C-alpha cells in the first residue's frame, strides 16, 4: 500500500454565469446578454459537469427580506437553459427572493440553490415541474453562532435569526408539498466549515421537523439525483459502488450519530465509472 488515499468525487461547474456589473465578480467574468450562449459553449468545452447561474444577489443582514435583485430576464434564463440542454448540462440557479426564484422556475432550471424568501406558490411550481431545492440554511444560521455573532449588531442578529427560522419553515413546507430537497452548505463561506457544516445543515433540517429518514434521503439519494448520479450514488444495493460510512450509533433514530464516524469506505479510482466523471 502506498499510504495515500483517493480524494473525494468532485463535480464542478467552473465559472458561474452572472450579469456584467452584478453580484458574482469573484466567480467569473460578467456577461452581456449577447454572450450567454457563447459562455455556455465555452464551459461545455472545458468539461464542466453542470452550470451555475446567478439569478439574484445575496441576502441582506440589515433589512429583513431584502435580496439583491434579478440579474437576468426570463427570456435570457431560458436561453441559458436551452443551450445547456443542447450541451447535456444541468442548470443550478443561485436564486433568493421570490422574483428571482419565480424567474428561474419559469425558465426551467434543474435546481434552486438557497431560495431565501421564496413563496409557497413557487414551491408548488417546483414540485409540479420536478425542480429540486437545496436550501443551504447554515450559511445564514452560522452567522449568529460562536465567534461570528460578535461582528453583528443586536438588530442584525435579530434579522439573521428571523431569516433562517423562516427558511426552516419553508423547508418543512417543501417536504410536505413534494419538492425534492437536497443538502448543500456553501462550505468555505464565513462560519461554514467543510464537513462539519454538512452535519450542521442536517441538524437544522431536524430542527425544521424533518424525520431522520427524510434527512438521510435528502443527503444521499436526493443529492445523487440532483447531480444526475442516481445510477452511481445515493443507495446501497448489490452491484453498486460502495460509498459508505460506519458511525457509532443509529442515524435512523438520531442524525447526530453522523458526527461519530468510525470508518469511511469508497471505491478506488478506476474501480467504478460514470458518464459524468472519469478517473
């Protein structure tokens, strides 16, 4: 044995698509309306696994419910989605605020990322169209935990708490309405740690009232389906690659048992295949 371990399976979107002069300059160059198809084609040639499009700005911590406005029109988003379909790519939409979420849903994206302040009407439309939701609660909830809380005023702490608590209520409604829920964290953002942030997200889902079975399905089977890897990941069945963890305790009764990982099993690179990934 070499003593070296294979790294994680990574699916990457490359540079995010966003409007020139709007939020997202740190994720890639901004685009004009005339450059949308060209940008999709360029990313496809680079071999990305899916596309990320920034439909809105970010959530305000100083004014409850305020979000940076939409960056694209419905027609522009439809052009992006159509070109992505031609290139065999899924479209994941960074969208918060009801207007941005509605535009993304009407354009036919595959999943909504974040989705702060979306409405029940949008959830109904997402369920009807099979559009998944990755709520990412921890990037906001984490701002008022531990040392990070000290950087905000009492008024800002109140707004942040109102924001993520409303979000949890919508997560519960989404489940009840039949929306496919995934788990994402924005790991690397302020207060969100790789690995640990994922567990914190699962515990927030528990706080929303989801059962351990609902939470584990969101974290495994649903996540694989959102990425287009349901044929490879997300379920334990004979003949499927063994991506497994062994934990102390029973996560089907208490998801916090996932904090006590004893063993991690995964196939060596080259021992499994995917149409989306090559070792």
